[in-house]
C-alpha cells in the first residue's frame, strides 16, 4: 500500500462507484477510446482493446449506453481501417506462410486509431476476442441492433480464425513463445458470441462453431494440469487471468470440477487475503496484488454461488482506493519480488493510478453482487 491508500478501512462503495463511472466517462476521448490510465508514463495516449473492452462492458452494465457505443464504434473504426492488413494476414496464413509477429495487429492504439510510434509488446490476440464478446454482451443487454458492426466483426473473426493457434503475448504482454489459456478463452468467448448473435452469416457461424470446438478441445488436451486450467499450454502453473474464463467469459462452466479446481488453485497459489497476484514469478513493480484480478476471481466465485467470498474480494479491491478514490493497477502490500519494485518506479514512475480497468472491474463485480445499482437501464443487468 502507498501512504495514500485506505488500507483495510471500510470504503464508501457508493462514492467509489460514482468516482469510477465518472473517471470512465469523463476520460473517454472524443474519438471514443478509453485511456488505460491518464497519467502513467508508459500508458499515456493509448487505449488497449483488452482494457477498453472490459471498461466498456462495465459502462454498459452501469447503463452508460452511449459511452459503450462510442467505444465499440471506435473499435470498429480502428479495425476497419486495417482491413487490407487483415486480409493479407489471412491470405498468408491460408497459404501456409503466416505473417511474422511484427506484422500482426497491435494490442493498443493511439486515441486517433494509429499504431503509435513507441515500441510495445504488441502481438496479443485476446483483445480481438474480448471486444467481440463485450460488444455482444452490450447489444443483448440493451436490445440494440448491431448491423453497423458487421464489417468490423467479420474482419475480427477472419483474423482470429486464421491466427488463434499461434503463440503470442499474454494479458500481461509477456511470454510470447506460448499459447495462453486466457487468450484462448477470450478468443472462444468472442467467436461464440458473434456466432450466437447472428452478426455473421449462417455458414460462417457454422465454421466458427467448429473452430471453437477445436479450440476447446485444445484447452482440454493441453490447457489443463492436475484438474485445473493452466497459464499456457504445457505449463503446470496458474495465472490470475484464468478466473475470467469462468466469469464473465463463461468458457468454463461455473460449478464444474474444472472451474472449482481452478478457483481453488488461484486461491491457494496466488491470493493473499483478498488480493490476487498475476502469477508466481511476477516481478513487475515487485509483483504486487491486482484489484482487478480480485474482481475477476470474485465474479468466478459468485457464478458458483459463493457470494461471501465474492464479497470479501470486492471489499479488498475497494480497500485499495486512494484517499482520492482512485484505484491502482496493483498494490505493494504483499510483493512477490520486493527487490524489483524500485527498478520499475525508476523506469516508469509510481504504479498506474487510476487504472480505468481496475475501476471497471470494481463496478462489474459490484453490480453482479447487487451492491452497485446501474444508473439507467431497462431490464435485468447481466
Ligand atoms: C498490463 C496489461 C494492460 C496494460 C494497460 C500492462 O502493464 O500488463 O494487461 O493491458 O498494462 O493497462
């Protein structure tokens, strides 16, 4: 914890919720992008598909329909502009000469939709699945017509179908030599969502279903060890992001043996009190606990009916807010590699605070728990 965090004192959930949705909507750019963090040196000026999709999902669940719409429109524009690149990548993959990683689509974009000039660990496939999943959640939740997204959806689908077997960087922009189970879950969720929502034609939907079956078969064959999901194919370790495969993505059935065992191992290997580490061996800013991961784990518990544990995780995430009610990317109360913290502070400055994705996951779990009311929606919140 930094000096400004509240530690274990009770947090005013309503005030933090208000601050969270205010940050999300007020920091959204005129183009529709959500900045990852307005102040953190390495993130300034960029919007990630992964962060942004979960942020838009929270905005949508809060009833901020126009804000979520604007983000999905931004995604559609960013992807539509790269139609020629995507077609070339797909053609090369079909011809048996997949494009090198450096030519694959980026993980983050400038607000105006450019690639940006800074070097980054760019080849990450998960966001291209997550935006599809979040888009469909939004359309279904609010009974909206998705016709205007069909072209960007089709391009994203083609890109993922051609590429999902490839190793790439994971949620944490690391370990590019591996195929990551969380990445596969995001891809499966996105592809299944658009096939189910009829955003693609019947023939393409059928093709998607068979590829998703193959993807799930791969997870079943190589993405499980000792009864739980693993960080990457062939690993034995877990990663905090795996909770998302259970909820909200629903790729692993909540309550199944696989889900229960995965949650149990995430609890025993990565969770201290209510704070969840990314993975054992994490050294980024000393490898602290990430409030957004507490919220994903809370969603997974809640999906299996364990409201009490979900509540505890929610409280822990809320307790990481600063006195200004900003949620950080991670906390320093329990570090895996304390000796590495200063090196990152020297390189990039203090931990990203506020991190909009943390605020989004706090809202998303709070709504699911019924502790945060949506502002303006008709019908049940999903
Ligand atoms: C995290 C990513 C995240 C990015 C922007 C990185 O440090 O590892 O998951 O997308 O920050 O928030």
